[in-house]
C-alpha cells in the first residue's frame, strides 16, 4: 500500500515514447564508452538528447547501460533516472533509481523502477506516483501497462486535494482508495473496483465499482452533484441532475426533483451551438399534488427557449419563448423568480449610426391580479433610429420612426405609427458656458378600439382614429466652474433648462401602452419628454433648474451632489396626482454619490415634497467590499401615486452580508424587511455557511420566505449542496 504522497508524478505512456527514441541513440553508441556523454540524434525530424555520466556496452549480454544523472529528452518530454539499460536480445528496457518523467501536458510520474517490453507497449512500474497537470494525485504500489493503453494499478489511491505543507503525511481532505484502479488513457477515465471514499482518513462510503473522468476532461456525460433539502411546505427535496454530452456542439442536462409532499418535477436543459449562433432550451414538467387536495395530482410545466443568430455583419435575429402552465408554478417551486414571462421574435440591424429592429411580443403575467385576457400581443413592433452627421455648425439631425399593432382579448386593441424628428445644436461660449438647443417634432397616428381600456369584454370593433402633432423646443444652459487646489479639484455647475411646447396632447382617445408607471427623479428632470415611451408627451412650458457639486481628491476619491426642481409656467401638468409634477412647482429631486475608496461607495437618490420636505421617494445603496467581508445595503421608499394605487406605499430594506471566516470558510446572510405602512415584517431571511477549497466544497443554506399569493405560502427551506472535484462538479473551485 502507498503510505504517503509525493509532490510529483508521471505517465507510463510518455515513458514508452521517450525511451524508444532514446534506445535508438544508445544502440548507435553501443561500441563506445564515454564520460559525461551528451549526444543528439534526429528521429523523424525530432532530436533526442541523452545526457549521462557514463555509457557502457556489454558485448557478452548485449546490454547498453547509461548511469549517473541520466536525462533523456525529446521535444518537451524529459525522462530522468539514475540508471537506464536496454537488453536488445530480450527487448527489455529498465529504468531505475529516482525515475521521473515530465510530459508536455504537465503531468509528472515518479517511480523507483520501470520495466518495459513488447516494443515498449507493455510494462511494469513499481511504486507509481502521478502528479497530474491540475494538481491531482494518483499512486499505487504497482502498475501494469497493457497493449490497449491502460494502466492497471494495484492498491491505488486518487485525490485532487493538496497536502498539508506542514505535515505531508496527513491524509488529504478526501481520497478514493481501491484494490484495483484502471486508468484508461484513450477514454480518459479512471475506474475503481472495490473502492472506498475516505474523508480526513475515515471511510464514509463503499462501492464495488465506480468510474469518473480523469482531470484532463473538461466536459463529460455523467451524474452531477445532487441537491438535498427540506421545506415545511414541499417536504423532503432531492434533485439528481444528469449531464449528457451529445457532441462538441450539443449537451443535455436532466434533473428529476422529488418532493415528498407535492410530487415530482423533471427539469431539463438543452444547448446547441451553431456556426452563427446558439439555442438554449429550458423545460420543466411534473405531476404535482394541489395544496388543498393531497390525493389528486395535476400536470404542470414550463418552457423557456432562447435563440440568437448572426445573419451577417449588419443583421442578427433572435427568439424567446417563455410559458408556464400556471401563474404561481415557477415561484412556488423556486424554479424561476420572473414576474412576467416574455416571448419575443426579433430581427435587428446595425449600420453606422443607424439601428433598426422588428419585434413581436407575447406576455404572461405571473403577479397577483394579472389577467391573461388583458395581456397584450404585439405583432409587429418596428423601430428605426437614425443619427446624422454633424453639419458645419455642429448641429445634428435625428429620427425615430416606429409602428406597432397591439391586440388583447379584453381591453384595448391599438395600431400606432409614430415619427419623432429632432435637431440638436451645441455651443460652448468663450466664457465656458455650455448651451444646447434641442428641437423635436413628434407626429403620431393611432387607430384604437376602446382606448381607455375600461371594457370588461372583448375589444369593441368600433375604431377611433386619432392624430397628434407635437413640437417642442428646449434650451439647456450649463456653466461648469472648476477650481484646482493641490491634488484636489472642485466643481460647481448650475444648470437651467427651458422647454416650451403646446398645452395638452394627451387625449383620452390615445391609448397609453408604453408610458405607464412614470417615476419623476434626477435622471429625467431635464429631458424634453419625461415619459419613457411615446404614447404620452410632456406638454406646456416649464423651466428646470438645478446645481451639481463635485469634489475630486487624490486621497479621498470622488464626492458628488445634485439638486434640482422644475416650474411649469405654461399649460397644465400631464402627470398624475402624487407624481411630484402635478402642481406648478415640482418636488425636489437629487442624488448624493460618495466614492472615497475603491472598496466603499454610497449612492442616495431622493424626491422630497416641495412644501413639507417629507420624502416621497428614497433610494439608498451602500457597498463595502473588503478582503474578509462585504456589505450590500439597498433601501427603497416609494410614495403612493395615482399610477401605482394597486401597490400603495412601498418601503423596503434589503441587507446582504458576506463574511470570509478563514481561507476556506465563508458565511452569508440576507434580510429583506417590509417597512410599508409603518410595519416591520421580514419577507426574506437567508443564512448560509460554506466551505470551499481546490478539491471540495459544501454549503448549507436556510431560507425563510414570508410571501403569499394563491398557492404560495410562507415557507422555511434548508438546502445542502456538496461538490467533489472531478466527481460531477460544475464550474470552477476556489
């Protein structure tokens, strides 16, 4: 039996090839005896180099012997030994004394005795020890090399784990011991007979037969690491994935998942790469018991198909198909966290400054209150964007053209044709003031059935035709004032933006499909049209004003602050009550950004009431990233407004903490607190502990979710994952 690991290793296959070339050289020197011999022999245009202290030939026995620091090298292969002899009559090669061989692959083999025969195709190795190119180790008391390129080892042991540098005799974290170990070099498999898995030197699992890929294999069919868990709602959970490689371009993963209280699901994934693109198909299906009827099982399933293809240097196409049999199915079993499933077929082109895209969409809402009959189907949606070359004065033309046809079972059907042309002229005054003149002309044509969407039945067949021509002109003025003091710099930049356009323009006869759920913040206060889409326009005349502060310091990083407000002096507001823009003077919006170092940053974005200074919208993000811990904190406060009455006030805190306890141990926690309406309720609580090194990882996670929606109820879940390197592991280890 092997009692300890060595820090190097070797492969018998390489011994055969290098020795064969070396022996040709030895025979050519059979009648000579040299000291510090160094000879080179070409063989098939490849040179073989032999170095030794002495080289002798016995005329009686026909044995050629090289002794003393023998080195045989061919290309990148190097064989080292104390003695190498060749018996020509018996076709026998023997290398002894500190034998080692380095292969081009990086594998290294060590032994104290190697014997080869049958034209070097078979042989015997004593006390073989192999260090593979990834650091894995394989050792045995003896090994045989067969004609079919197998190494058959007796009393072998394998482990990818590193040895303790202070105590190399100590058992590695895990290893496999077997009476017989067979390394199939052509198949790149390691096979075990009567094998025992040991952890920390203690046997934990016995199997009469076991096989896994050798470390050279990057992708191979076989079982992957299982998922084991328990849920108070679903019961005991066991998932066993299987990975199958069809060929270099295709593979399949199938994972049966068993729930002791709710039935079973099969999750699958198929991937295929083409010369000009790829497809990725994820599908699930299962027989599941309904929560209120444990006796009957129902069939549920989902499909997620994605494809992307490049047609030429200009055009590319793609498709997405997402569908679930039940609204809560994916979230209930933690298969996906999407709130809306989107199916899409697209054709997209890029050329110079131009961009064109043709889309069609189909949606399936998974949120509470989503009605399938009201989900829209868009066929087609066409958009073209053009930006012209600057003219001699610096002016630049732009054009956005779009067309869309939208239908639904219940509610509004609409067709739209829209053109938005613009001209921008920047100017920098000698004093440093920056002026930007923006002009736009939006022209829209609508044909809609029931544009208000109030109908509870199928859309009316009566069409209402609407047109809109909406010009806008805006002048933006900025005056960046910069001062440098030593290694620091300061910036104060006042900004004034004046926008004038017609009053109105948002008729009830024009359906609103792409300008819903508007949020007024620091990113859109200076935009001509503050709505995201084109169905709604920002009408009237207004003046926006604000100031930006920045401090740049070599030692203390960057700090920025921004504050702005808007005043509408012409026309009526186009925005809903509670939006912050429903009165002449708007709420205040701004942000504060602190980046003093590369491991800390803070971003605070806000909207406060213009009269009471009460927060209407707050977003706080903090990141602390250190070697041994990390903190991520996100706080969101969204005040209720007319367009979000279904949600009411929303206030939430999301806290993430990661700890590096030691080189291999880590812990993490996540807490999501619902603070809406003066409550303090934990919605998500997660606690995880993990160990990971170069050969093994194990992690346990506890998760509590207090979420309710139809069949989804509060749930406590514990999940255990274990990965052994080369034994069905996925991805890179620590």
